[in-house]
C-alpha cells in the first residue's frame, strides 16, 4: 500500500515538473534577460541581424521562430520586441506568420504542461462541483469558441494566464490551438507592421509607436471582431432569459 502511494506521489510530481520548470524559468528570465531582450539591443545589433538574414534566410527564419517559442513558452520578457523583430527582419508578411506561429507553439507548450500537471484533476473537480462554480464552468463550456477568441482579441488578462485557464477548463487542444492562432493574428499583424518600419525609426534615432493599436483605424476593426466573437454568448444569454 505504501509503495503504491509513493508511486502515485512520484507520478504526480513528474506530471507537475514541466509547469514548475516553466515557472522557475519565467522568474529567472524576468530578472536576468530584461536588459537583453529589449528594443535597445535590437537597435544595436540591427545591421548584424540583417546581414545574417541575407546570408541565411531559412536558418534565420527557423531560429527566429524557435526563439519566439522559447520566449512565449517560458514567459520570458521581450515578446513585444520579438514581434517587432519579426517585422524588421521579414516584413509584415511573412513576419506576421512567423510571429503567430511562434506564439501559438509557445502557448501550446504552456497549455499542455498545465493540463498534464494540474488541468485534468482541476477540470474533474470543477465538473463535479455544485452551485455557482459549476454554473460558471457550464457557461464557459457552452461558449468555448467565443470565449477563447475573446481573450485573444481583447487581451484583458496576461498572455500567460490566457494559456493556463483553458487547460483547467478541459478545452480541447485542437480548439485551443485554432483560437490562439487566429485570435492573436490581428494584433500580431499590427505590431509586425510597426516592426517592418523600424529601419526608418532607427535612422531617426526614435522608438516605435506601440500605441498605434489604440488608434481608431486599428482599434475599431479589432473591437468589431471581438463583438462578433461575443455575439453567440449574448444570444445564448437572451435565449435563457426568454
């Protein structure tokens, strides 16, 4: 009996280990990489990066996506700078595609690590619970597509949290990947396009205008997409009240 208990405890720790490693790496990265994954670093090494890209385009693209995956998977600082770099090195397209692909793969790693360690157990507890918690979970389950797209289109919670929550609510992997890939695309295209114009920004000795996402011609279409994503939720609520 004791051996079986020890085996279960050991198996439990092994399942939690990937997420624990991610959290530790995120904490270490927050203190050690903050000054390296920055706009200033990109400005200082821009000529070397362009030269390397011109000589090794495929390798540069693969390395860039791999680095982006690591930044997102381990929640390292510099995701915005990485997105700008994608535009700077590869233009709006295929730079936006590389950015979205790297972010989606990194998010999927967090999602799977959390589900493997905690998600299945927590999801089962929520499903068997009663009262308000169960009603909230059922409401999310009924509108999974809409809720997943909403948290991507309107990032009111940190990206890391938006990757964890679906893993605890038993969202299918395929649904998570699709909603992440397409949900982050509008914002990624905007910031990638800003990165594509960094050459002129560097020449003027300025910093990029990241507030462009709040300008009406950018913000209104994104809010329109968010409204479309929220529409099924609103319809379901009206049906229940009726």
